[in-house]
């Protein structure tokens, strides 16, 4: 695999409607589009999914751009690779910065799959031809939450997630359950609680939730193990799991019964698959989370969620959930609650180059020496 050139494009696009959590509101989404071009002119695409500010993890678009430009791409220039796994292992010499690593590694996976005339799903061991789709429901008001649930039920979505915090949890979930007693429902806390809130969290057992996602600190595993012993609702870990070792330790400690795997959060598809394989061996359910991403990352998520252990509908909604016009074509569509897994080479989607040009704010090009 001879890399000839890498292009990084920082793009920005307004969401169709703001995305609210207790940590903040996202109205405009920045991201980094990565294009890795080989000596035969074949392009692989990835996406850096850090946000503009460090509200989800410590990474930002600016720090990811720096790490890709000044650290990771120079490593790729020095060390030829034959397989995407080689890039993942090469990047281990750099601590954390998982989203920067993932953007490049996933572009290399797309290139590898295209060079070998494989779908990305098949290249990583996927087994499904379609995946069940879930959706995040706005939590800005109960009226809006109920309205969105009705809309998305009509579109066939199979799992619904509501953002909660200590001042907005029991009453919201109680109202939703009153209207939709059998809805496949989960709650995402984004680390809004502490063990001092254990009685509030126990009370949520009343609602037969699929799970409560990341209730405690974003870097915690120990206290989640104490909480899981006290509540019936399965705990799902998200931000706490940024590596295979994190997943292994959490499972051994009994900190969770479910893990949300985001390739961007854990450094790419190689590490995501390692976590998936271990969870499958240990009987831990997994699902694929979303990052309010553009179509390229969404395409990688579709391939990831085609692995056999992904038994819970993920945050893989249609492109039009967030965007008036996405940067891929065709756009991701949900039909009867499912998304088709492409069987064409690579990520299985083309690039909407006109839309990509319109949204590009910064472009950086890195040429590799010919050998």
C-alpha cells in the first residue's frame, strides 16, 4: 500500500436543528475529512469526529488537525504499511488522541478495501446485509420529545435514546412511558450523575429501560461497578471505554452489561473490532454509537455495525436526521427501521464533491516521496 498523498479538509455545516445535552448545545458541526490517495490514484476516506470544543472528550477539531498534520502523517511517511492494522499499531507510539488516529486509520481501511475489491464490511468481518437503526430524541422539552418519537416511530426507527440529567430524568421518562409503554427506550446521562445520586438512579428502574448510558464520570470504571450492583437497569459505558484494555477491565469488574463502541473514540476500526470480539466472547452486548457525524463516518459505522456482536440498534440514523445535504451520495436512508450495508468496494458511498467544496473551511495537502 503505497501512499502518495493525504488531504485533510476541515468542514463546517449547520445542523437542521440544534442538538442538546446538559453539557452544551451543538448547532454547527465541524469535522475533518481525510482522503488518503495511493500511487494508483485510488482514494480512501475517513472522518475525524472530534467536536469544536472538548465537551465530549479532550480532543477538538484543532488539536486533531495538529496531531494528524504534525505527528501521525509524518509517522506514515517514515514507515510504509501493508495493512490498516499496521497503521493502528504504528500510532500506538502516540498517547491518546484517538479521534485523530481514527480519522486516518479509517481512511486507510477504505483504501485497503477498495484496492482488494472488498466492501468495508466484508474486509473487517461483517456478516449482516442490513442493520437496525436507532435514533436520539431531543430533550429540550417534553412536547418536542414526544413529537419526535411519534415522527421517528412512523419512519420505523427501532430504538430511542433520551438525554437525561438529575434535574430532568424521572418526570421525562415517566411521561414518555405513559404515552409509549412498550417503546424500546434508553437514557443517556453523559456523566451527569455521581454516586450521591444513587437513589435517583435506582428510581429509573421503574421504566424498564434498555440501558442507562454513562451515568457517572467519563473516566470512571470503579464506581460504575458499584452502581451496577445497586440497580437493575443495565449500565452501558461510552466515554469510559477508549481502548481494548478499558473494555476488558470494565467487563472483569462488572462495571457494565453493555458497551457502546464508537470507532472514533477508541482509535479506529482495528481497536473497535478487538473490543467487539472480546465482548462477543464474554457475552457483553454492544452497539454502535453516533457522533453527529457526516456521511463518511456514518458509512464506516454501518460497516462496523455489520459485525455479528452488534445486537442492539445503534445511533445510525438517516443523513437527513441532521443535514439538509450530506457529503456522500447516495445519502444514508432508513427503510422500515433498517439501513442497508453496501456490498460495493470500500465504504460503498461516493463523495458529493460539490457539497464538500461548499463546506470546506481549511485544506491541507501532504505529498509523500515516490519510492
